[in-house]
């Protein structure tokens, strides 16, 4: 499978990129980034680095490239809490407008046609899948009264709502959106400290985020598995048993 990864120089995006390189079912990654990647990653045969300045604009030549190469998924790792941005308006642009613009471009240019879907037995494997990095407690109701991080949670919720509405407007089986509602992301993988932190707080190691995102972009998720919103505990996956079994002498 060929995928797009954005936010490749951040904590989450860089780990998604590294994990995608190692994944046997990911055959190529188009790393869309403003800043050049580490040369060791940039030169990897599974990676094509594309320097892209304006994530609200997706020119035709890029869409033609992705279409020609058969790209079937995007893991969107751009965004963050309001406090990291210089203004509320910039936070809204990055967290809502940018993923919405990309999803609209990808759904229009890269989603399979009705004919492709009808000719394929494994319909679950056909859609273009867009994976959005949301946050724990994301709230889609703009009028909800929230006690903590209201702007950030409503912003992520607004992005989810817009992306889900876009997916619902497309032909069934052609474009899917999934939201990963992550707690605090812990860099460094499953260290003892991170295991202890995940066992006592709503948090997740960066490698578990990458593992979950890659599993979802490859296989999707059936409705009886919980639908298109994955809470932090869902993203922990089978490794949660390792956390619960951790003992300290």
C-alpha cells in the first residue's frame, strides 16, 4: 500500500514515518513536509520527500502523481493544542482548515470510482482512508460547556465533524475517515517510564500511535469494532495487556 504522511518532522509524524518504512505492507510513503527530512530517511528507497509550503492548496501535478501511483491513504499528523500557536485563528486554520482542504482534494482525486468498488470482492480494502490525529476529549458540539482545554477540544471536534461529513457525502466504500483521540503522546516508545505513565494517565507512546494509525490505514475498522472514532485506550491496542501486567519490585 502507498500512503501519504504529513507532519513528518513532529513527534507523531516522524514516528509514523519510521514505522511505515519498517512495515511490510507499506510499499511507499510520500512524506509531505515543509522542512527537509533527516537525510537517512529522505534517502530511503521507500520514501519520497515532497517539500510543500501551503497545505491548503494541493496542485494538480501532485494529485496526478498520487493517482498514477495508486496512493490509497493519508495519515495526517499536522496540528496541536491551541497553546502552541500564536493565535486562536492560526490554531483553527492548522487544526481545521488544513486537514479539511487535504481531505477534500484527496477524496475527489484519489477515491476509487463506483466501478472499481463493484469489481472488487474485498470492498473493505478499496477506500481511500484518511487518518486524523485528534485529542482526548474532542467535542463536536460547539456549545458544550467544558471545564478544561475547551478551545482545543472543540477545535479538534469541529475538524472531526467536518471530515466525517465529507466522508458521508461520498459514494459508500470510496472514502473513509478515522479519528484517533490521543492523550498525551510520549516520545521514545515503550520505555519503563512510558509504560508506567500510560498505566496511570491518559497517554500513549509514540510507537503505539504509529502502529494504530498504520493498522487503520491498511485495514480500516468495521462498525462492530467501534466505528471511526478511536479513543486513546483503543489506540493502545493489544499492548495494553503489557502495561497492566507490569510489576515493580
